[in-house]
C-alpha cells in the first residue's frame, strides 16, 4: 500500500446530498497518524469543506467496504459515511 503523507489526495464515502448525488468525494490528507490512519478535509461539489478525524486508510475501495461491513452495526450511520478512505485507482 502507498504511504500516506500530508497533501495527498484520497477518496472517502459521503452522504449523497453532500456531493450532488455522488457517493464519494475527494479528500486531502491533513494529518498522518500512522500508515493506516489519517485526518482529512473533504471537498463536496457545492458544500463547504468538512473534516474527518482519524479516518482508516485502505488500499482499495473494496477493502474499505469489507472493513466497514465487519465493524459497523447495521443501524449505525457509519455504514453510509464511515471514518474511512481509500487511495484512488491508478489511471493508465
């Protein structure tokens, strides 16, 4: 997995209403707590930036959702807006 550092971009799940119907938004890493834990500033289409503290970082979207499903009760809000993020896929 890539190593996180300040000012790197990741993707994070958001409420659809925050990002004009999209389920993910770009986020900037603003603090690194470790190889898999970061703070984020999240940028939606037309809202002010928001913040996620101590978001778990994953290599892929699939890994992130597997972790969310394992660690979130079904009725908890985190299932739709987890404190998690993942590296964007590489474009070739």
